[in-house]
């Protein structure tokens, strides 16, 4: 059976940039556009030319893409022709083959927000679409507030859509701008729009996520007949975000009835790159990826309960709805005080450690984990620290170096501009290959800003570890989390450090102490030891 074509429209670079705290640079937008193109997205909306310097610069440096690069703007304003509207001209001058314009589909917004007559708004939409088509461009009409407008005045909401269609628009995009529509209502309305004479293969859907149902609403629109889906990577967007393409794309490709009925521009090979692209975007934004994100989150295929892990070892489909590798993700069997030997053996195997069933070492490792979690440690998230603990219990952990002592000072003082600033300094003494080495480091970055005592400790450690220092050159600390695990006078601090290296590996380590610096230093030592364990095989470190 021939499958129907669905078109994917990404608006990360425009609507996604409206996320609070998000502002892409032009090089970042170019990098994201390249990733979207490699994924197989059909339309990449680059921004609003003329609205800000970054968007204009992006279109000036427009990348060559298989996807249709799209400029976004608004329909012409009242009182001028489409040919003489300078705002519309800026959008057209971006030179893209596709142009998407937003216009009002809710009568209330026309009369109250724009302050014009309904017929005048309809004519503005018609004339704008005709202007785009006359210049040989593909035209899209974003019917803003369509679902609210259809609820209050269905005849007018349909009128503006028909006007755009008759003027030559390729796509009429029904927008749930306020994000409050329910999936059943979206399905019903899309069906009625098609029945009213606007073909489904000319309809798109654009949903916001204010009720956490943007993906569900988008899928409902597809089943009802819409054939273009708009969304953003990782669900970026104003307020609660837009429909999340990292959830929509694998659902369309891997779940029924979509997989059998429809095809997209995303191949199976490109789908396997989805997790990397999702995390690349978070890295650009300097944000920690959402662990519970469907399909691409680091916890999406994590199995903590011993019963689950035991079944997973026999048949992964018992607790996984897809094979994680299809989206470039991986299965994780975390360690915690709920773990059984099934979890433990699977996690040891993943770490390259083979321990046969019934080996007494398994019981020793489990008891050690549970005792340390009673002290405040968490191996559920700190996978690297778990591996080091297991290796030490098995006598398979090399002794790369020994810390003899360390000291950290934090000073507040006035700088030459008579402003109070902080300065952290760390002194670390280590023993490597029988030789004592002393390192001193401040925590100032390239801009002269203080990065804190943990950063000073890391820089001092990495500064001189003898033959191991070069191995740490591509390692960096990317996240630092602190939690107080007990209250009152017996409060204990747990620190989780996330590290990353030039090979794209990311790992988490944990430290616990009543002293936050001690807890941080313990997690830091684990992070460095895990990196050395991976990268200096054959360098002859003695076992601990």
C-alpha cells in the first residue's frame, strides 16, 4: 500500500527562539539548520527577516539545504499595498523560495487587537498571499488563533483560510496559538475544515503546549487529515513551548497507525541521530537535557527496579516500547538500593566487567552500594561512580595517583575598579609514579570572572598529574548539582558532577560529606579517575 506523505516543518529558529532565556547567535542558527537538514526536515523556518539583526544575518548567510528554507513574517498592514509594505518587503528580500505569513483568524483579535473591519483583514491576507505567489515563491498562511476563532465564529475563521487558499497559498496552517485546544476538538475541527472545502493535503497544524498536549493534538490533526506538522526540537517555544518534534518524529515513524499509513523525509538512519541532535541543541543553549524526555532522554530507557531489569535481560520488549538504538539512545540499568543481582550484573556487563551468577562478589558489591546509599550516596544517577566502586570491590581499579593533601581558599577583595570580587585558589599535592607533585590554580576564567572553588580544584588537579595530564586536556565539567540529604545538625551534602570530553562521552559522579567542598572533591576525583580508566589503557597503573 502506498503511504501518504507527511511534511515536517521546523520552527526552532523562530518560534523556539521565543523561549524565555533563549537567544541564538547566527553561527548557532546555522549549526542547528544543518542538523535539521541532515535529519530530513522538509521546511526550516529561519526567523523573521528585519525583525532583529540575528535573523537578518542568518538569511544573508543562508545555508544550502535540501529542506525548504522559509522566511517568516506577517501579512501586509492596512492602508498600504502588499508591494509597498516595508515590513513585508524585508521578509521577501530574504530571498527564500518559501515564505510563511501569519494573519488573524479570530474575529475578536481582528476588531480588538488590530482595530480593523473583518473584511479588511481578509483582504490583507488575500493580497499578501497573492503577492508571494506572483513573485514565484511558495506561500504558507499561519491562521493565528484559529481554533479559538473557529469556536467563536467558524464562518469567519474559514473565510480567511479560503481567501489564502484561493490566492494561491500552498499550505493553510491551523494554529492553536494559546495552546488550550483538546485533541478531540482538534480532530473534529480539522475534519470540519476539510469537509468545508479546504483539502487535507493543503492543511498544516501548529500547536502550543500549554496543556501538555501539543504532540497529542498534532497527531489528532494528522489522523483527521492534515498533512503538515509544525513543531520545534525539544519542544522549545513561548510559554510552555511548541509541539516537540523529538517526540513526534519517532512516533510517526515507529508507531501505528502512523508508520503504516504515512512517510516523512526522515530515514531510519537519520532517526538514529535524533538523540544526538536533541542533546546538541541543549549543549548550544547550555541547558541540562531533560532526563525524562520521551525517546531521547537519558532516563527514557532506564530500568531501576530489580524485577524490571531481570525481565529486560530476557526480553527487552517486556519493559521497552521500542529498541533505544532506533533513536540513537541506549538502555541503562541504574544502581540503587532497590537493585537486585540482575541489575548489578547487567550494569557490570555494560562497564566491561564480567562476573558470573552466584559469585560472592555480587553480594559484596550490593551490600556496599546499599550501605553507601544509607550514608547519602546516589548511584541511581552517578553511573561512573558506581563503576569505580564495583571495580574497587573486584580489585580491578588502577591506582593512577594518590592525593596527599589539598587546600582551598575563597577570598573577597576589591579589584582595581574598587569593586568587591571573589577569588578561589586551590593547592593540591598528589603522588604519581612515586613522585610528589604540587599544583596551585586560581578559578578565574578567560574573562577574569571567578568560577568557584570546585573549578579551582579541578584546574589544580589537571594541571600536573604527570603522564596523565595530557589525557585530561579535553575533559570539562558541564553540570554541578548539590542536595542536602538530611536536616538539622546531621545535614549531609550530596554533590553530583556531570563531566564531558572531546569524544562526546558524558558521565556522572557523586560525592557525599558534611562539607560541600569535600563532597565536591570526592565527585571530582571519581570523574577524573573514570576518564583515566577509559583513556590510558596500557600505561601501567597499579591496581588499588
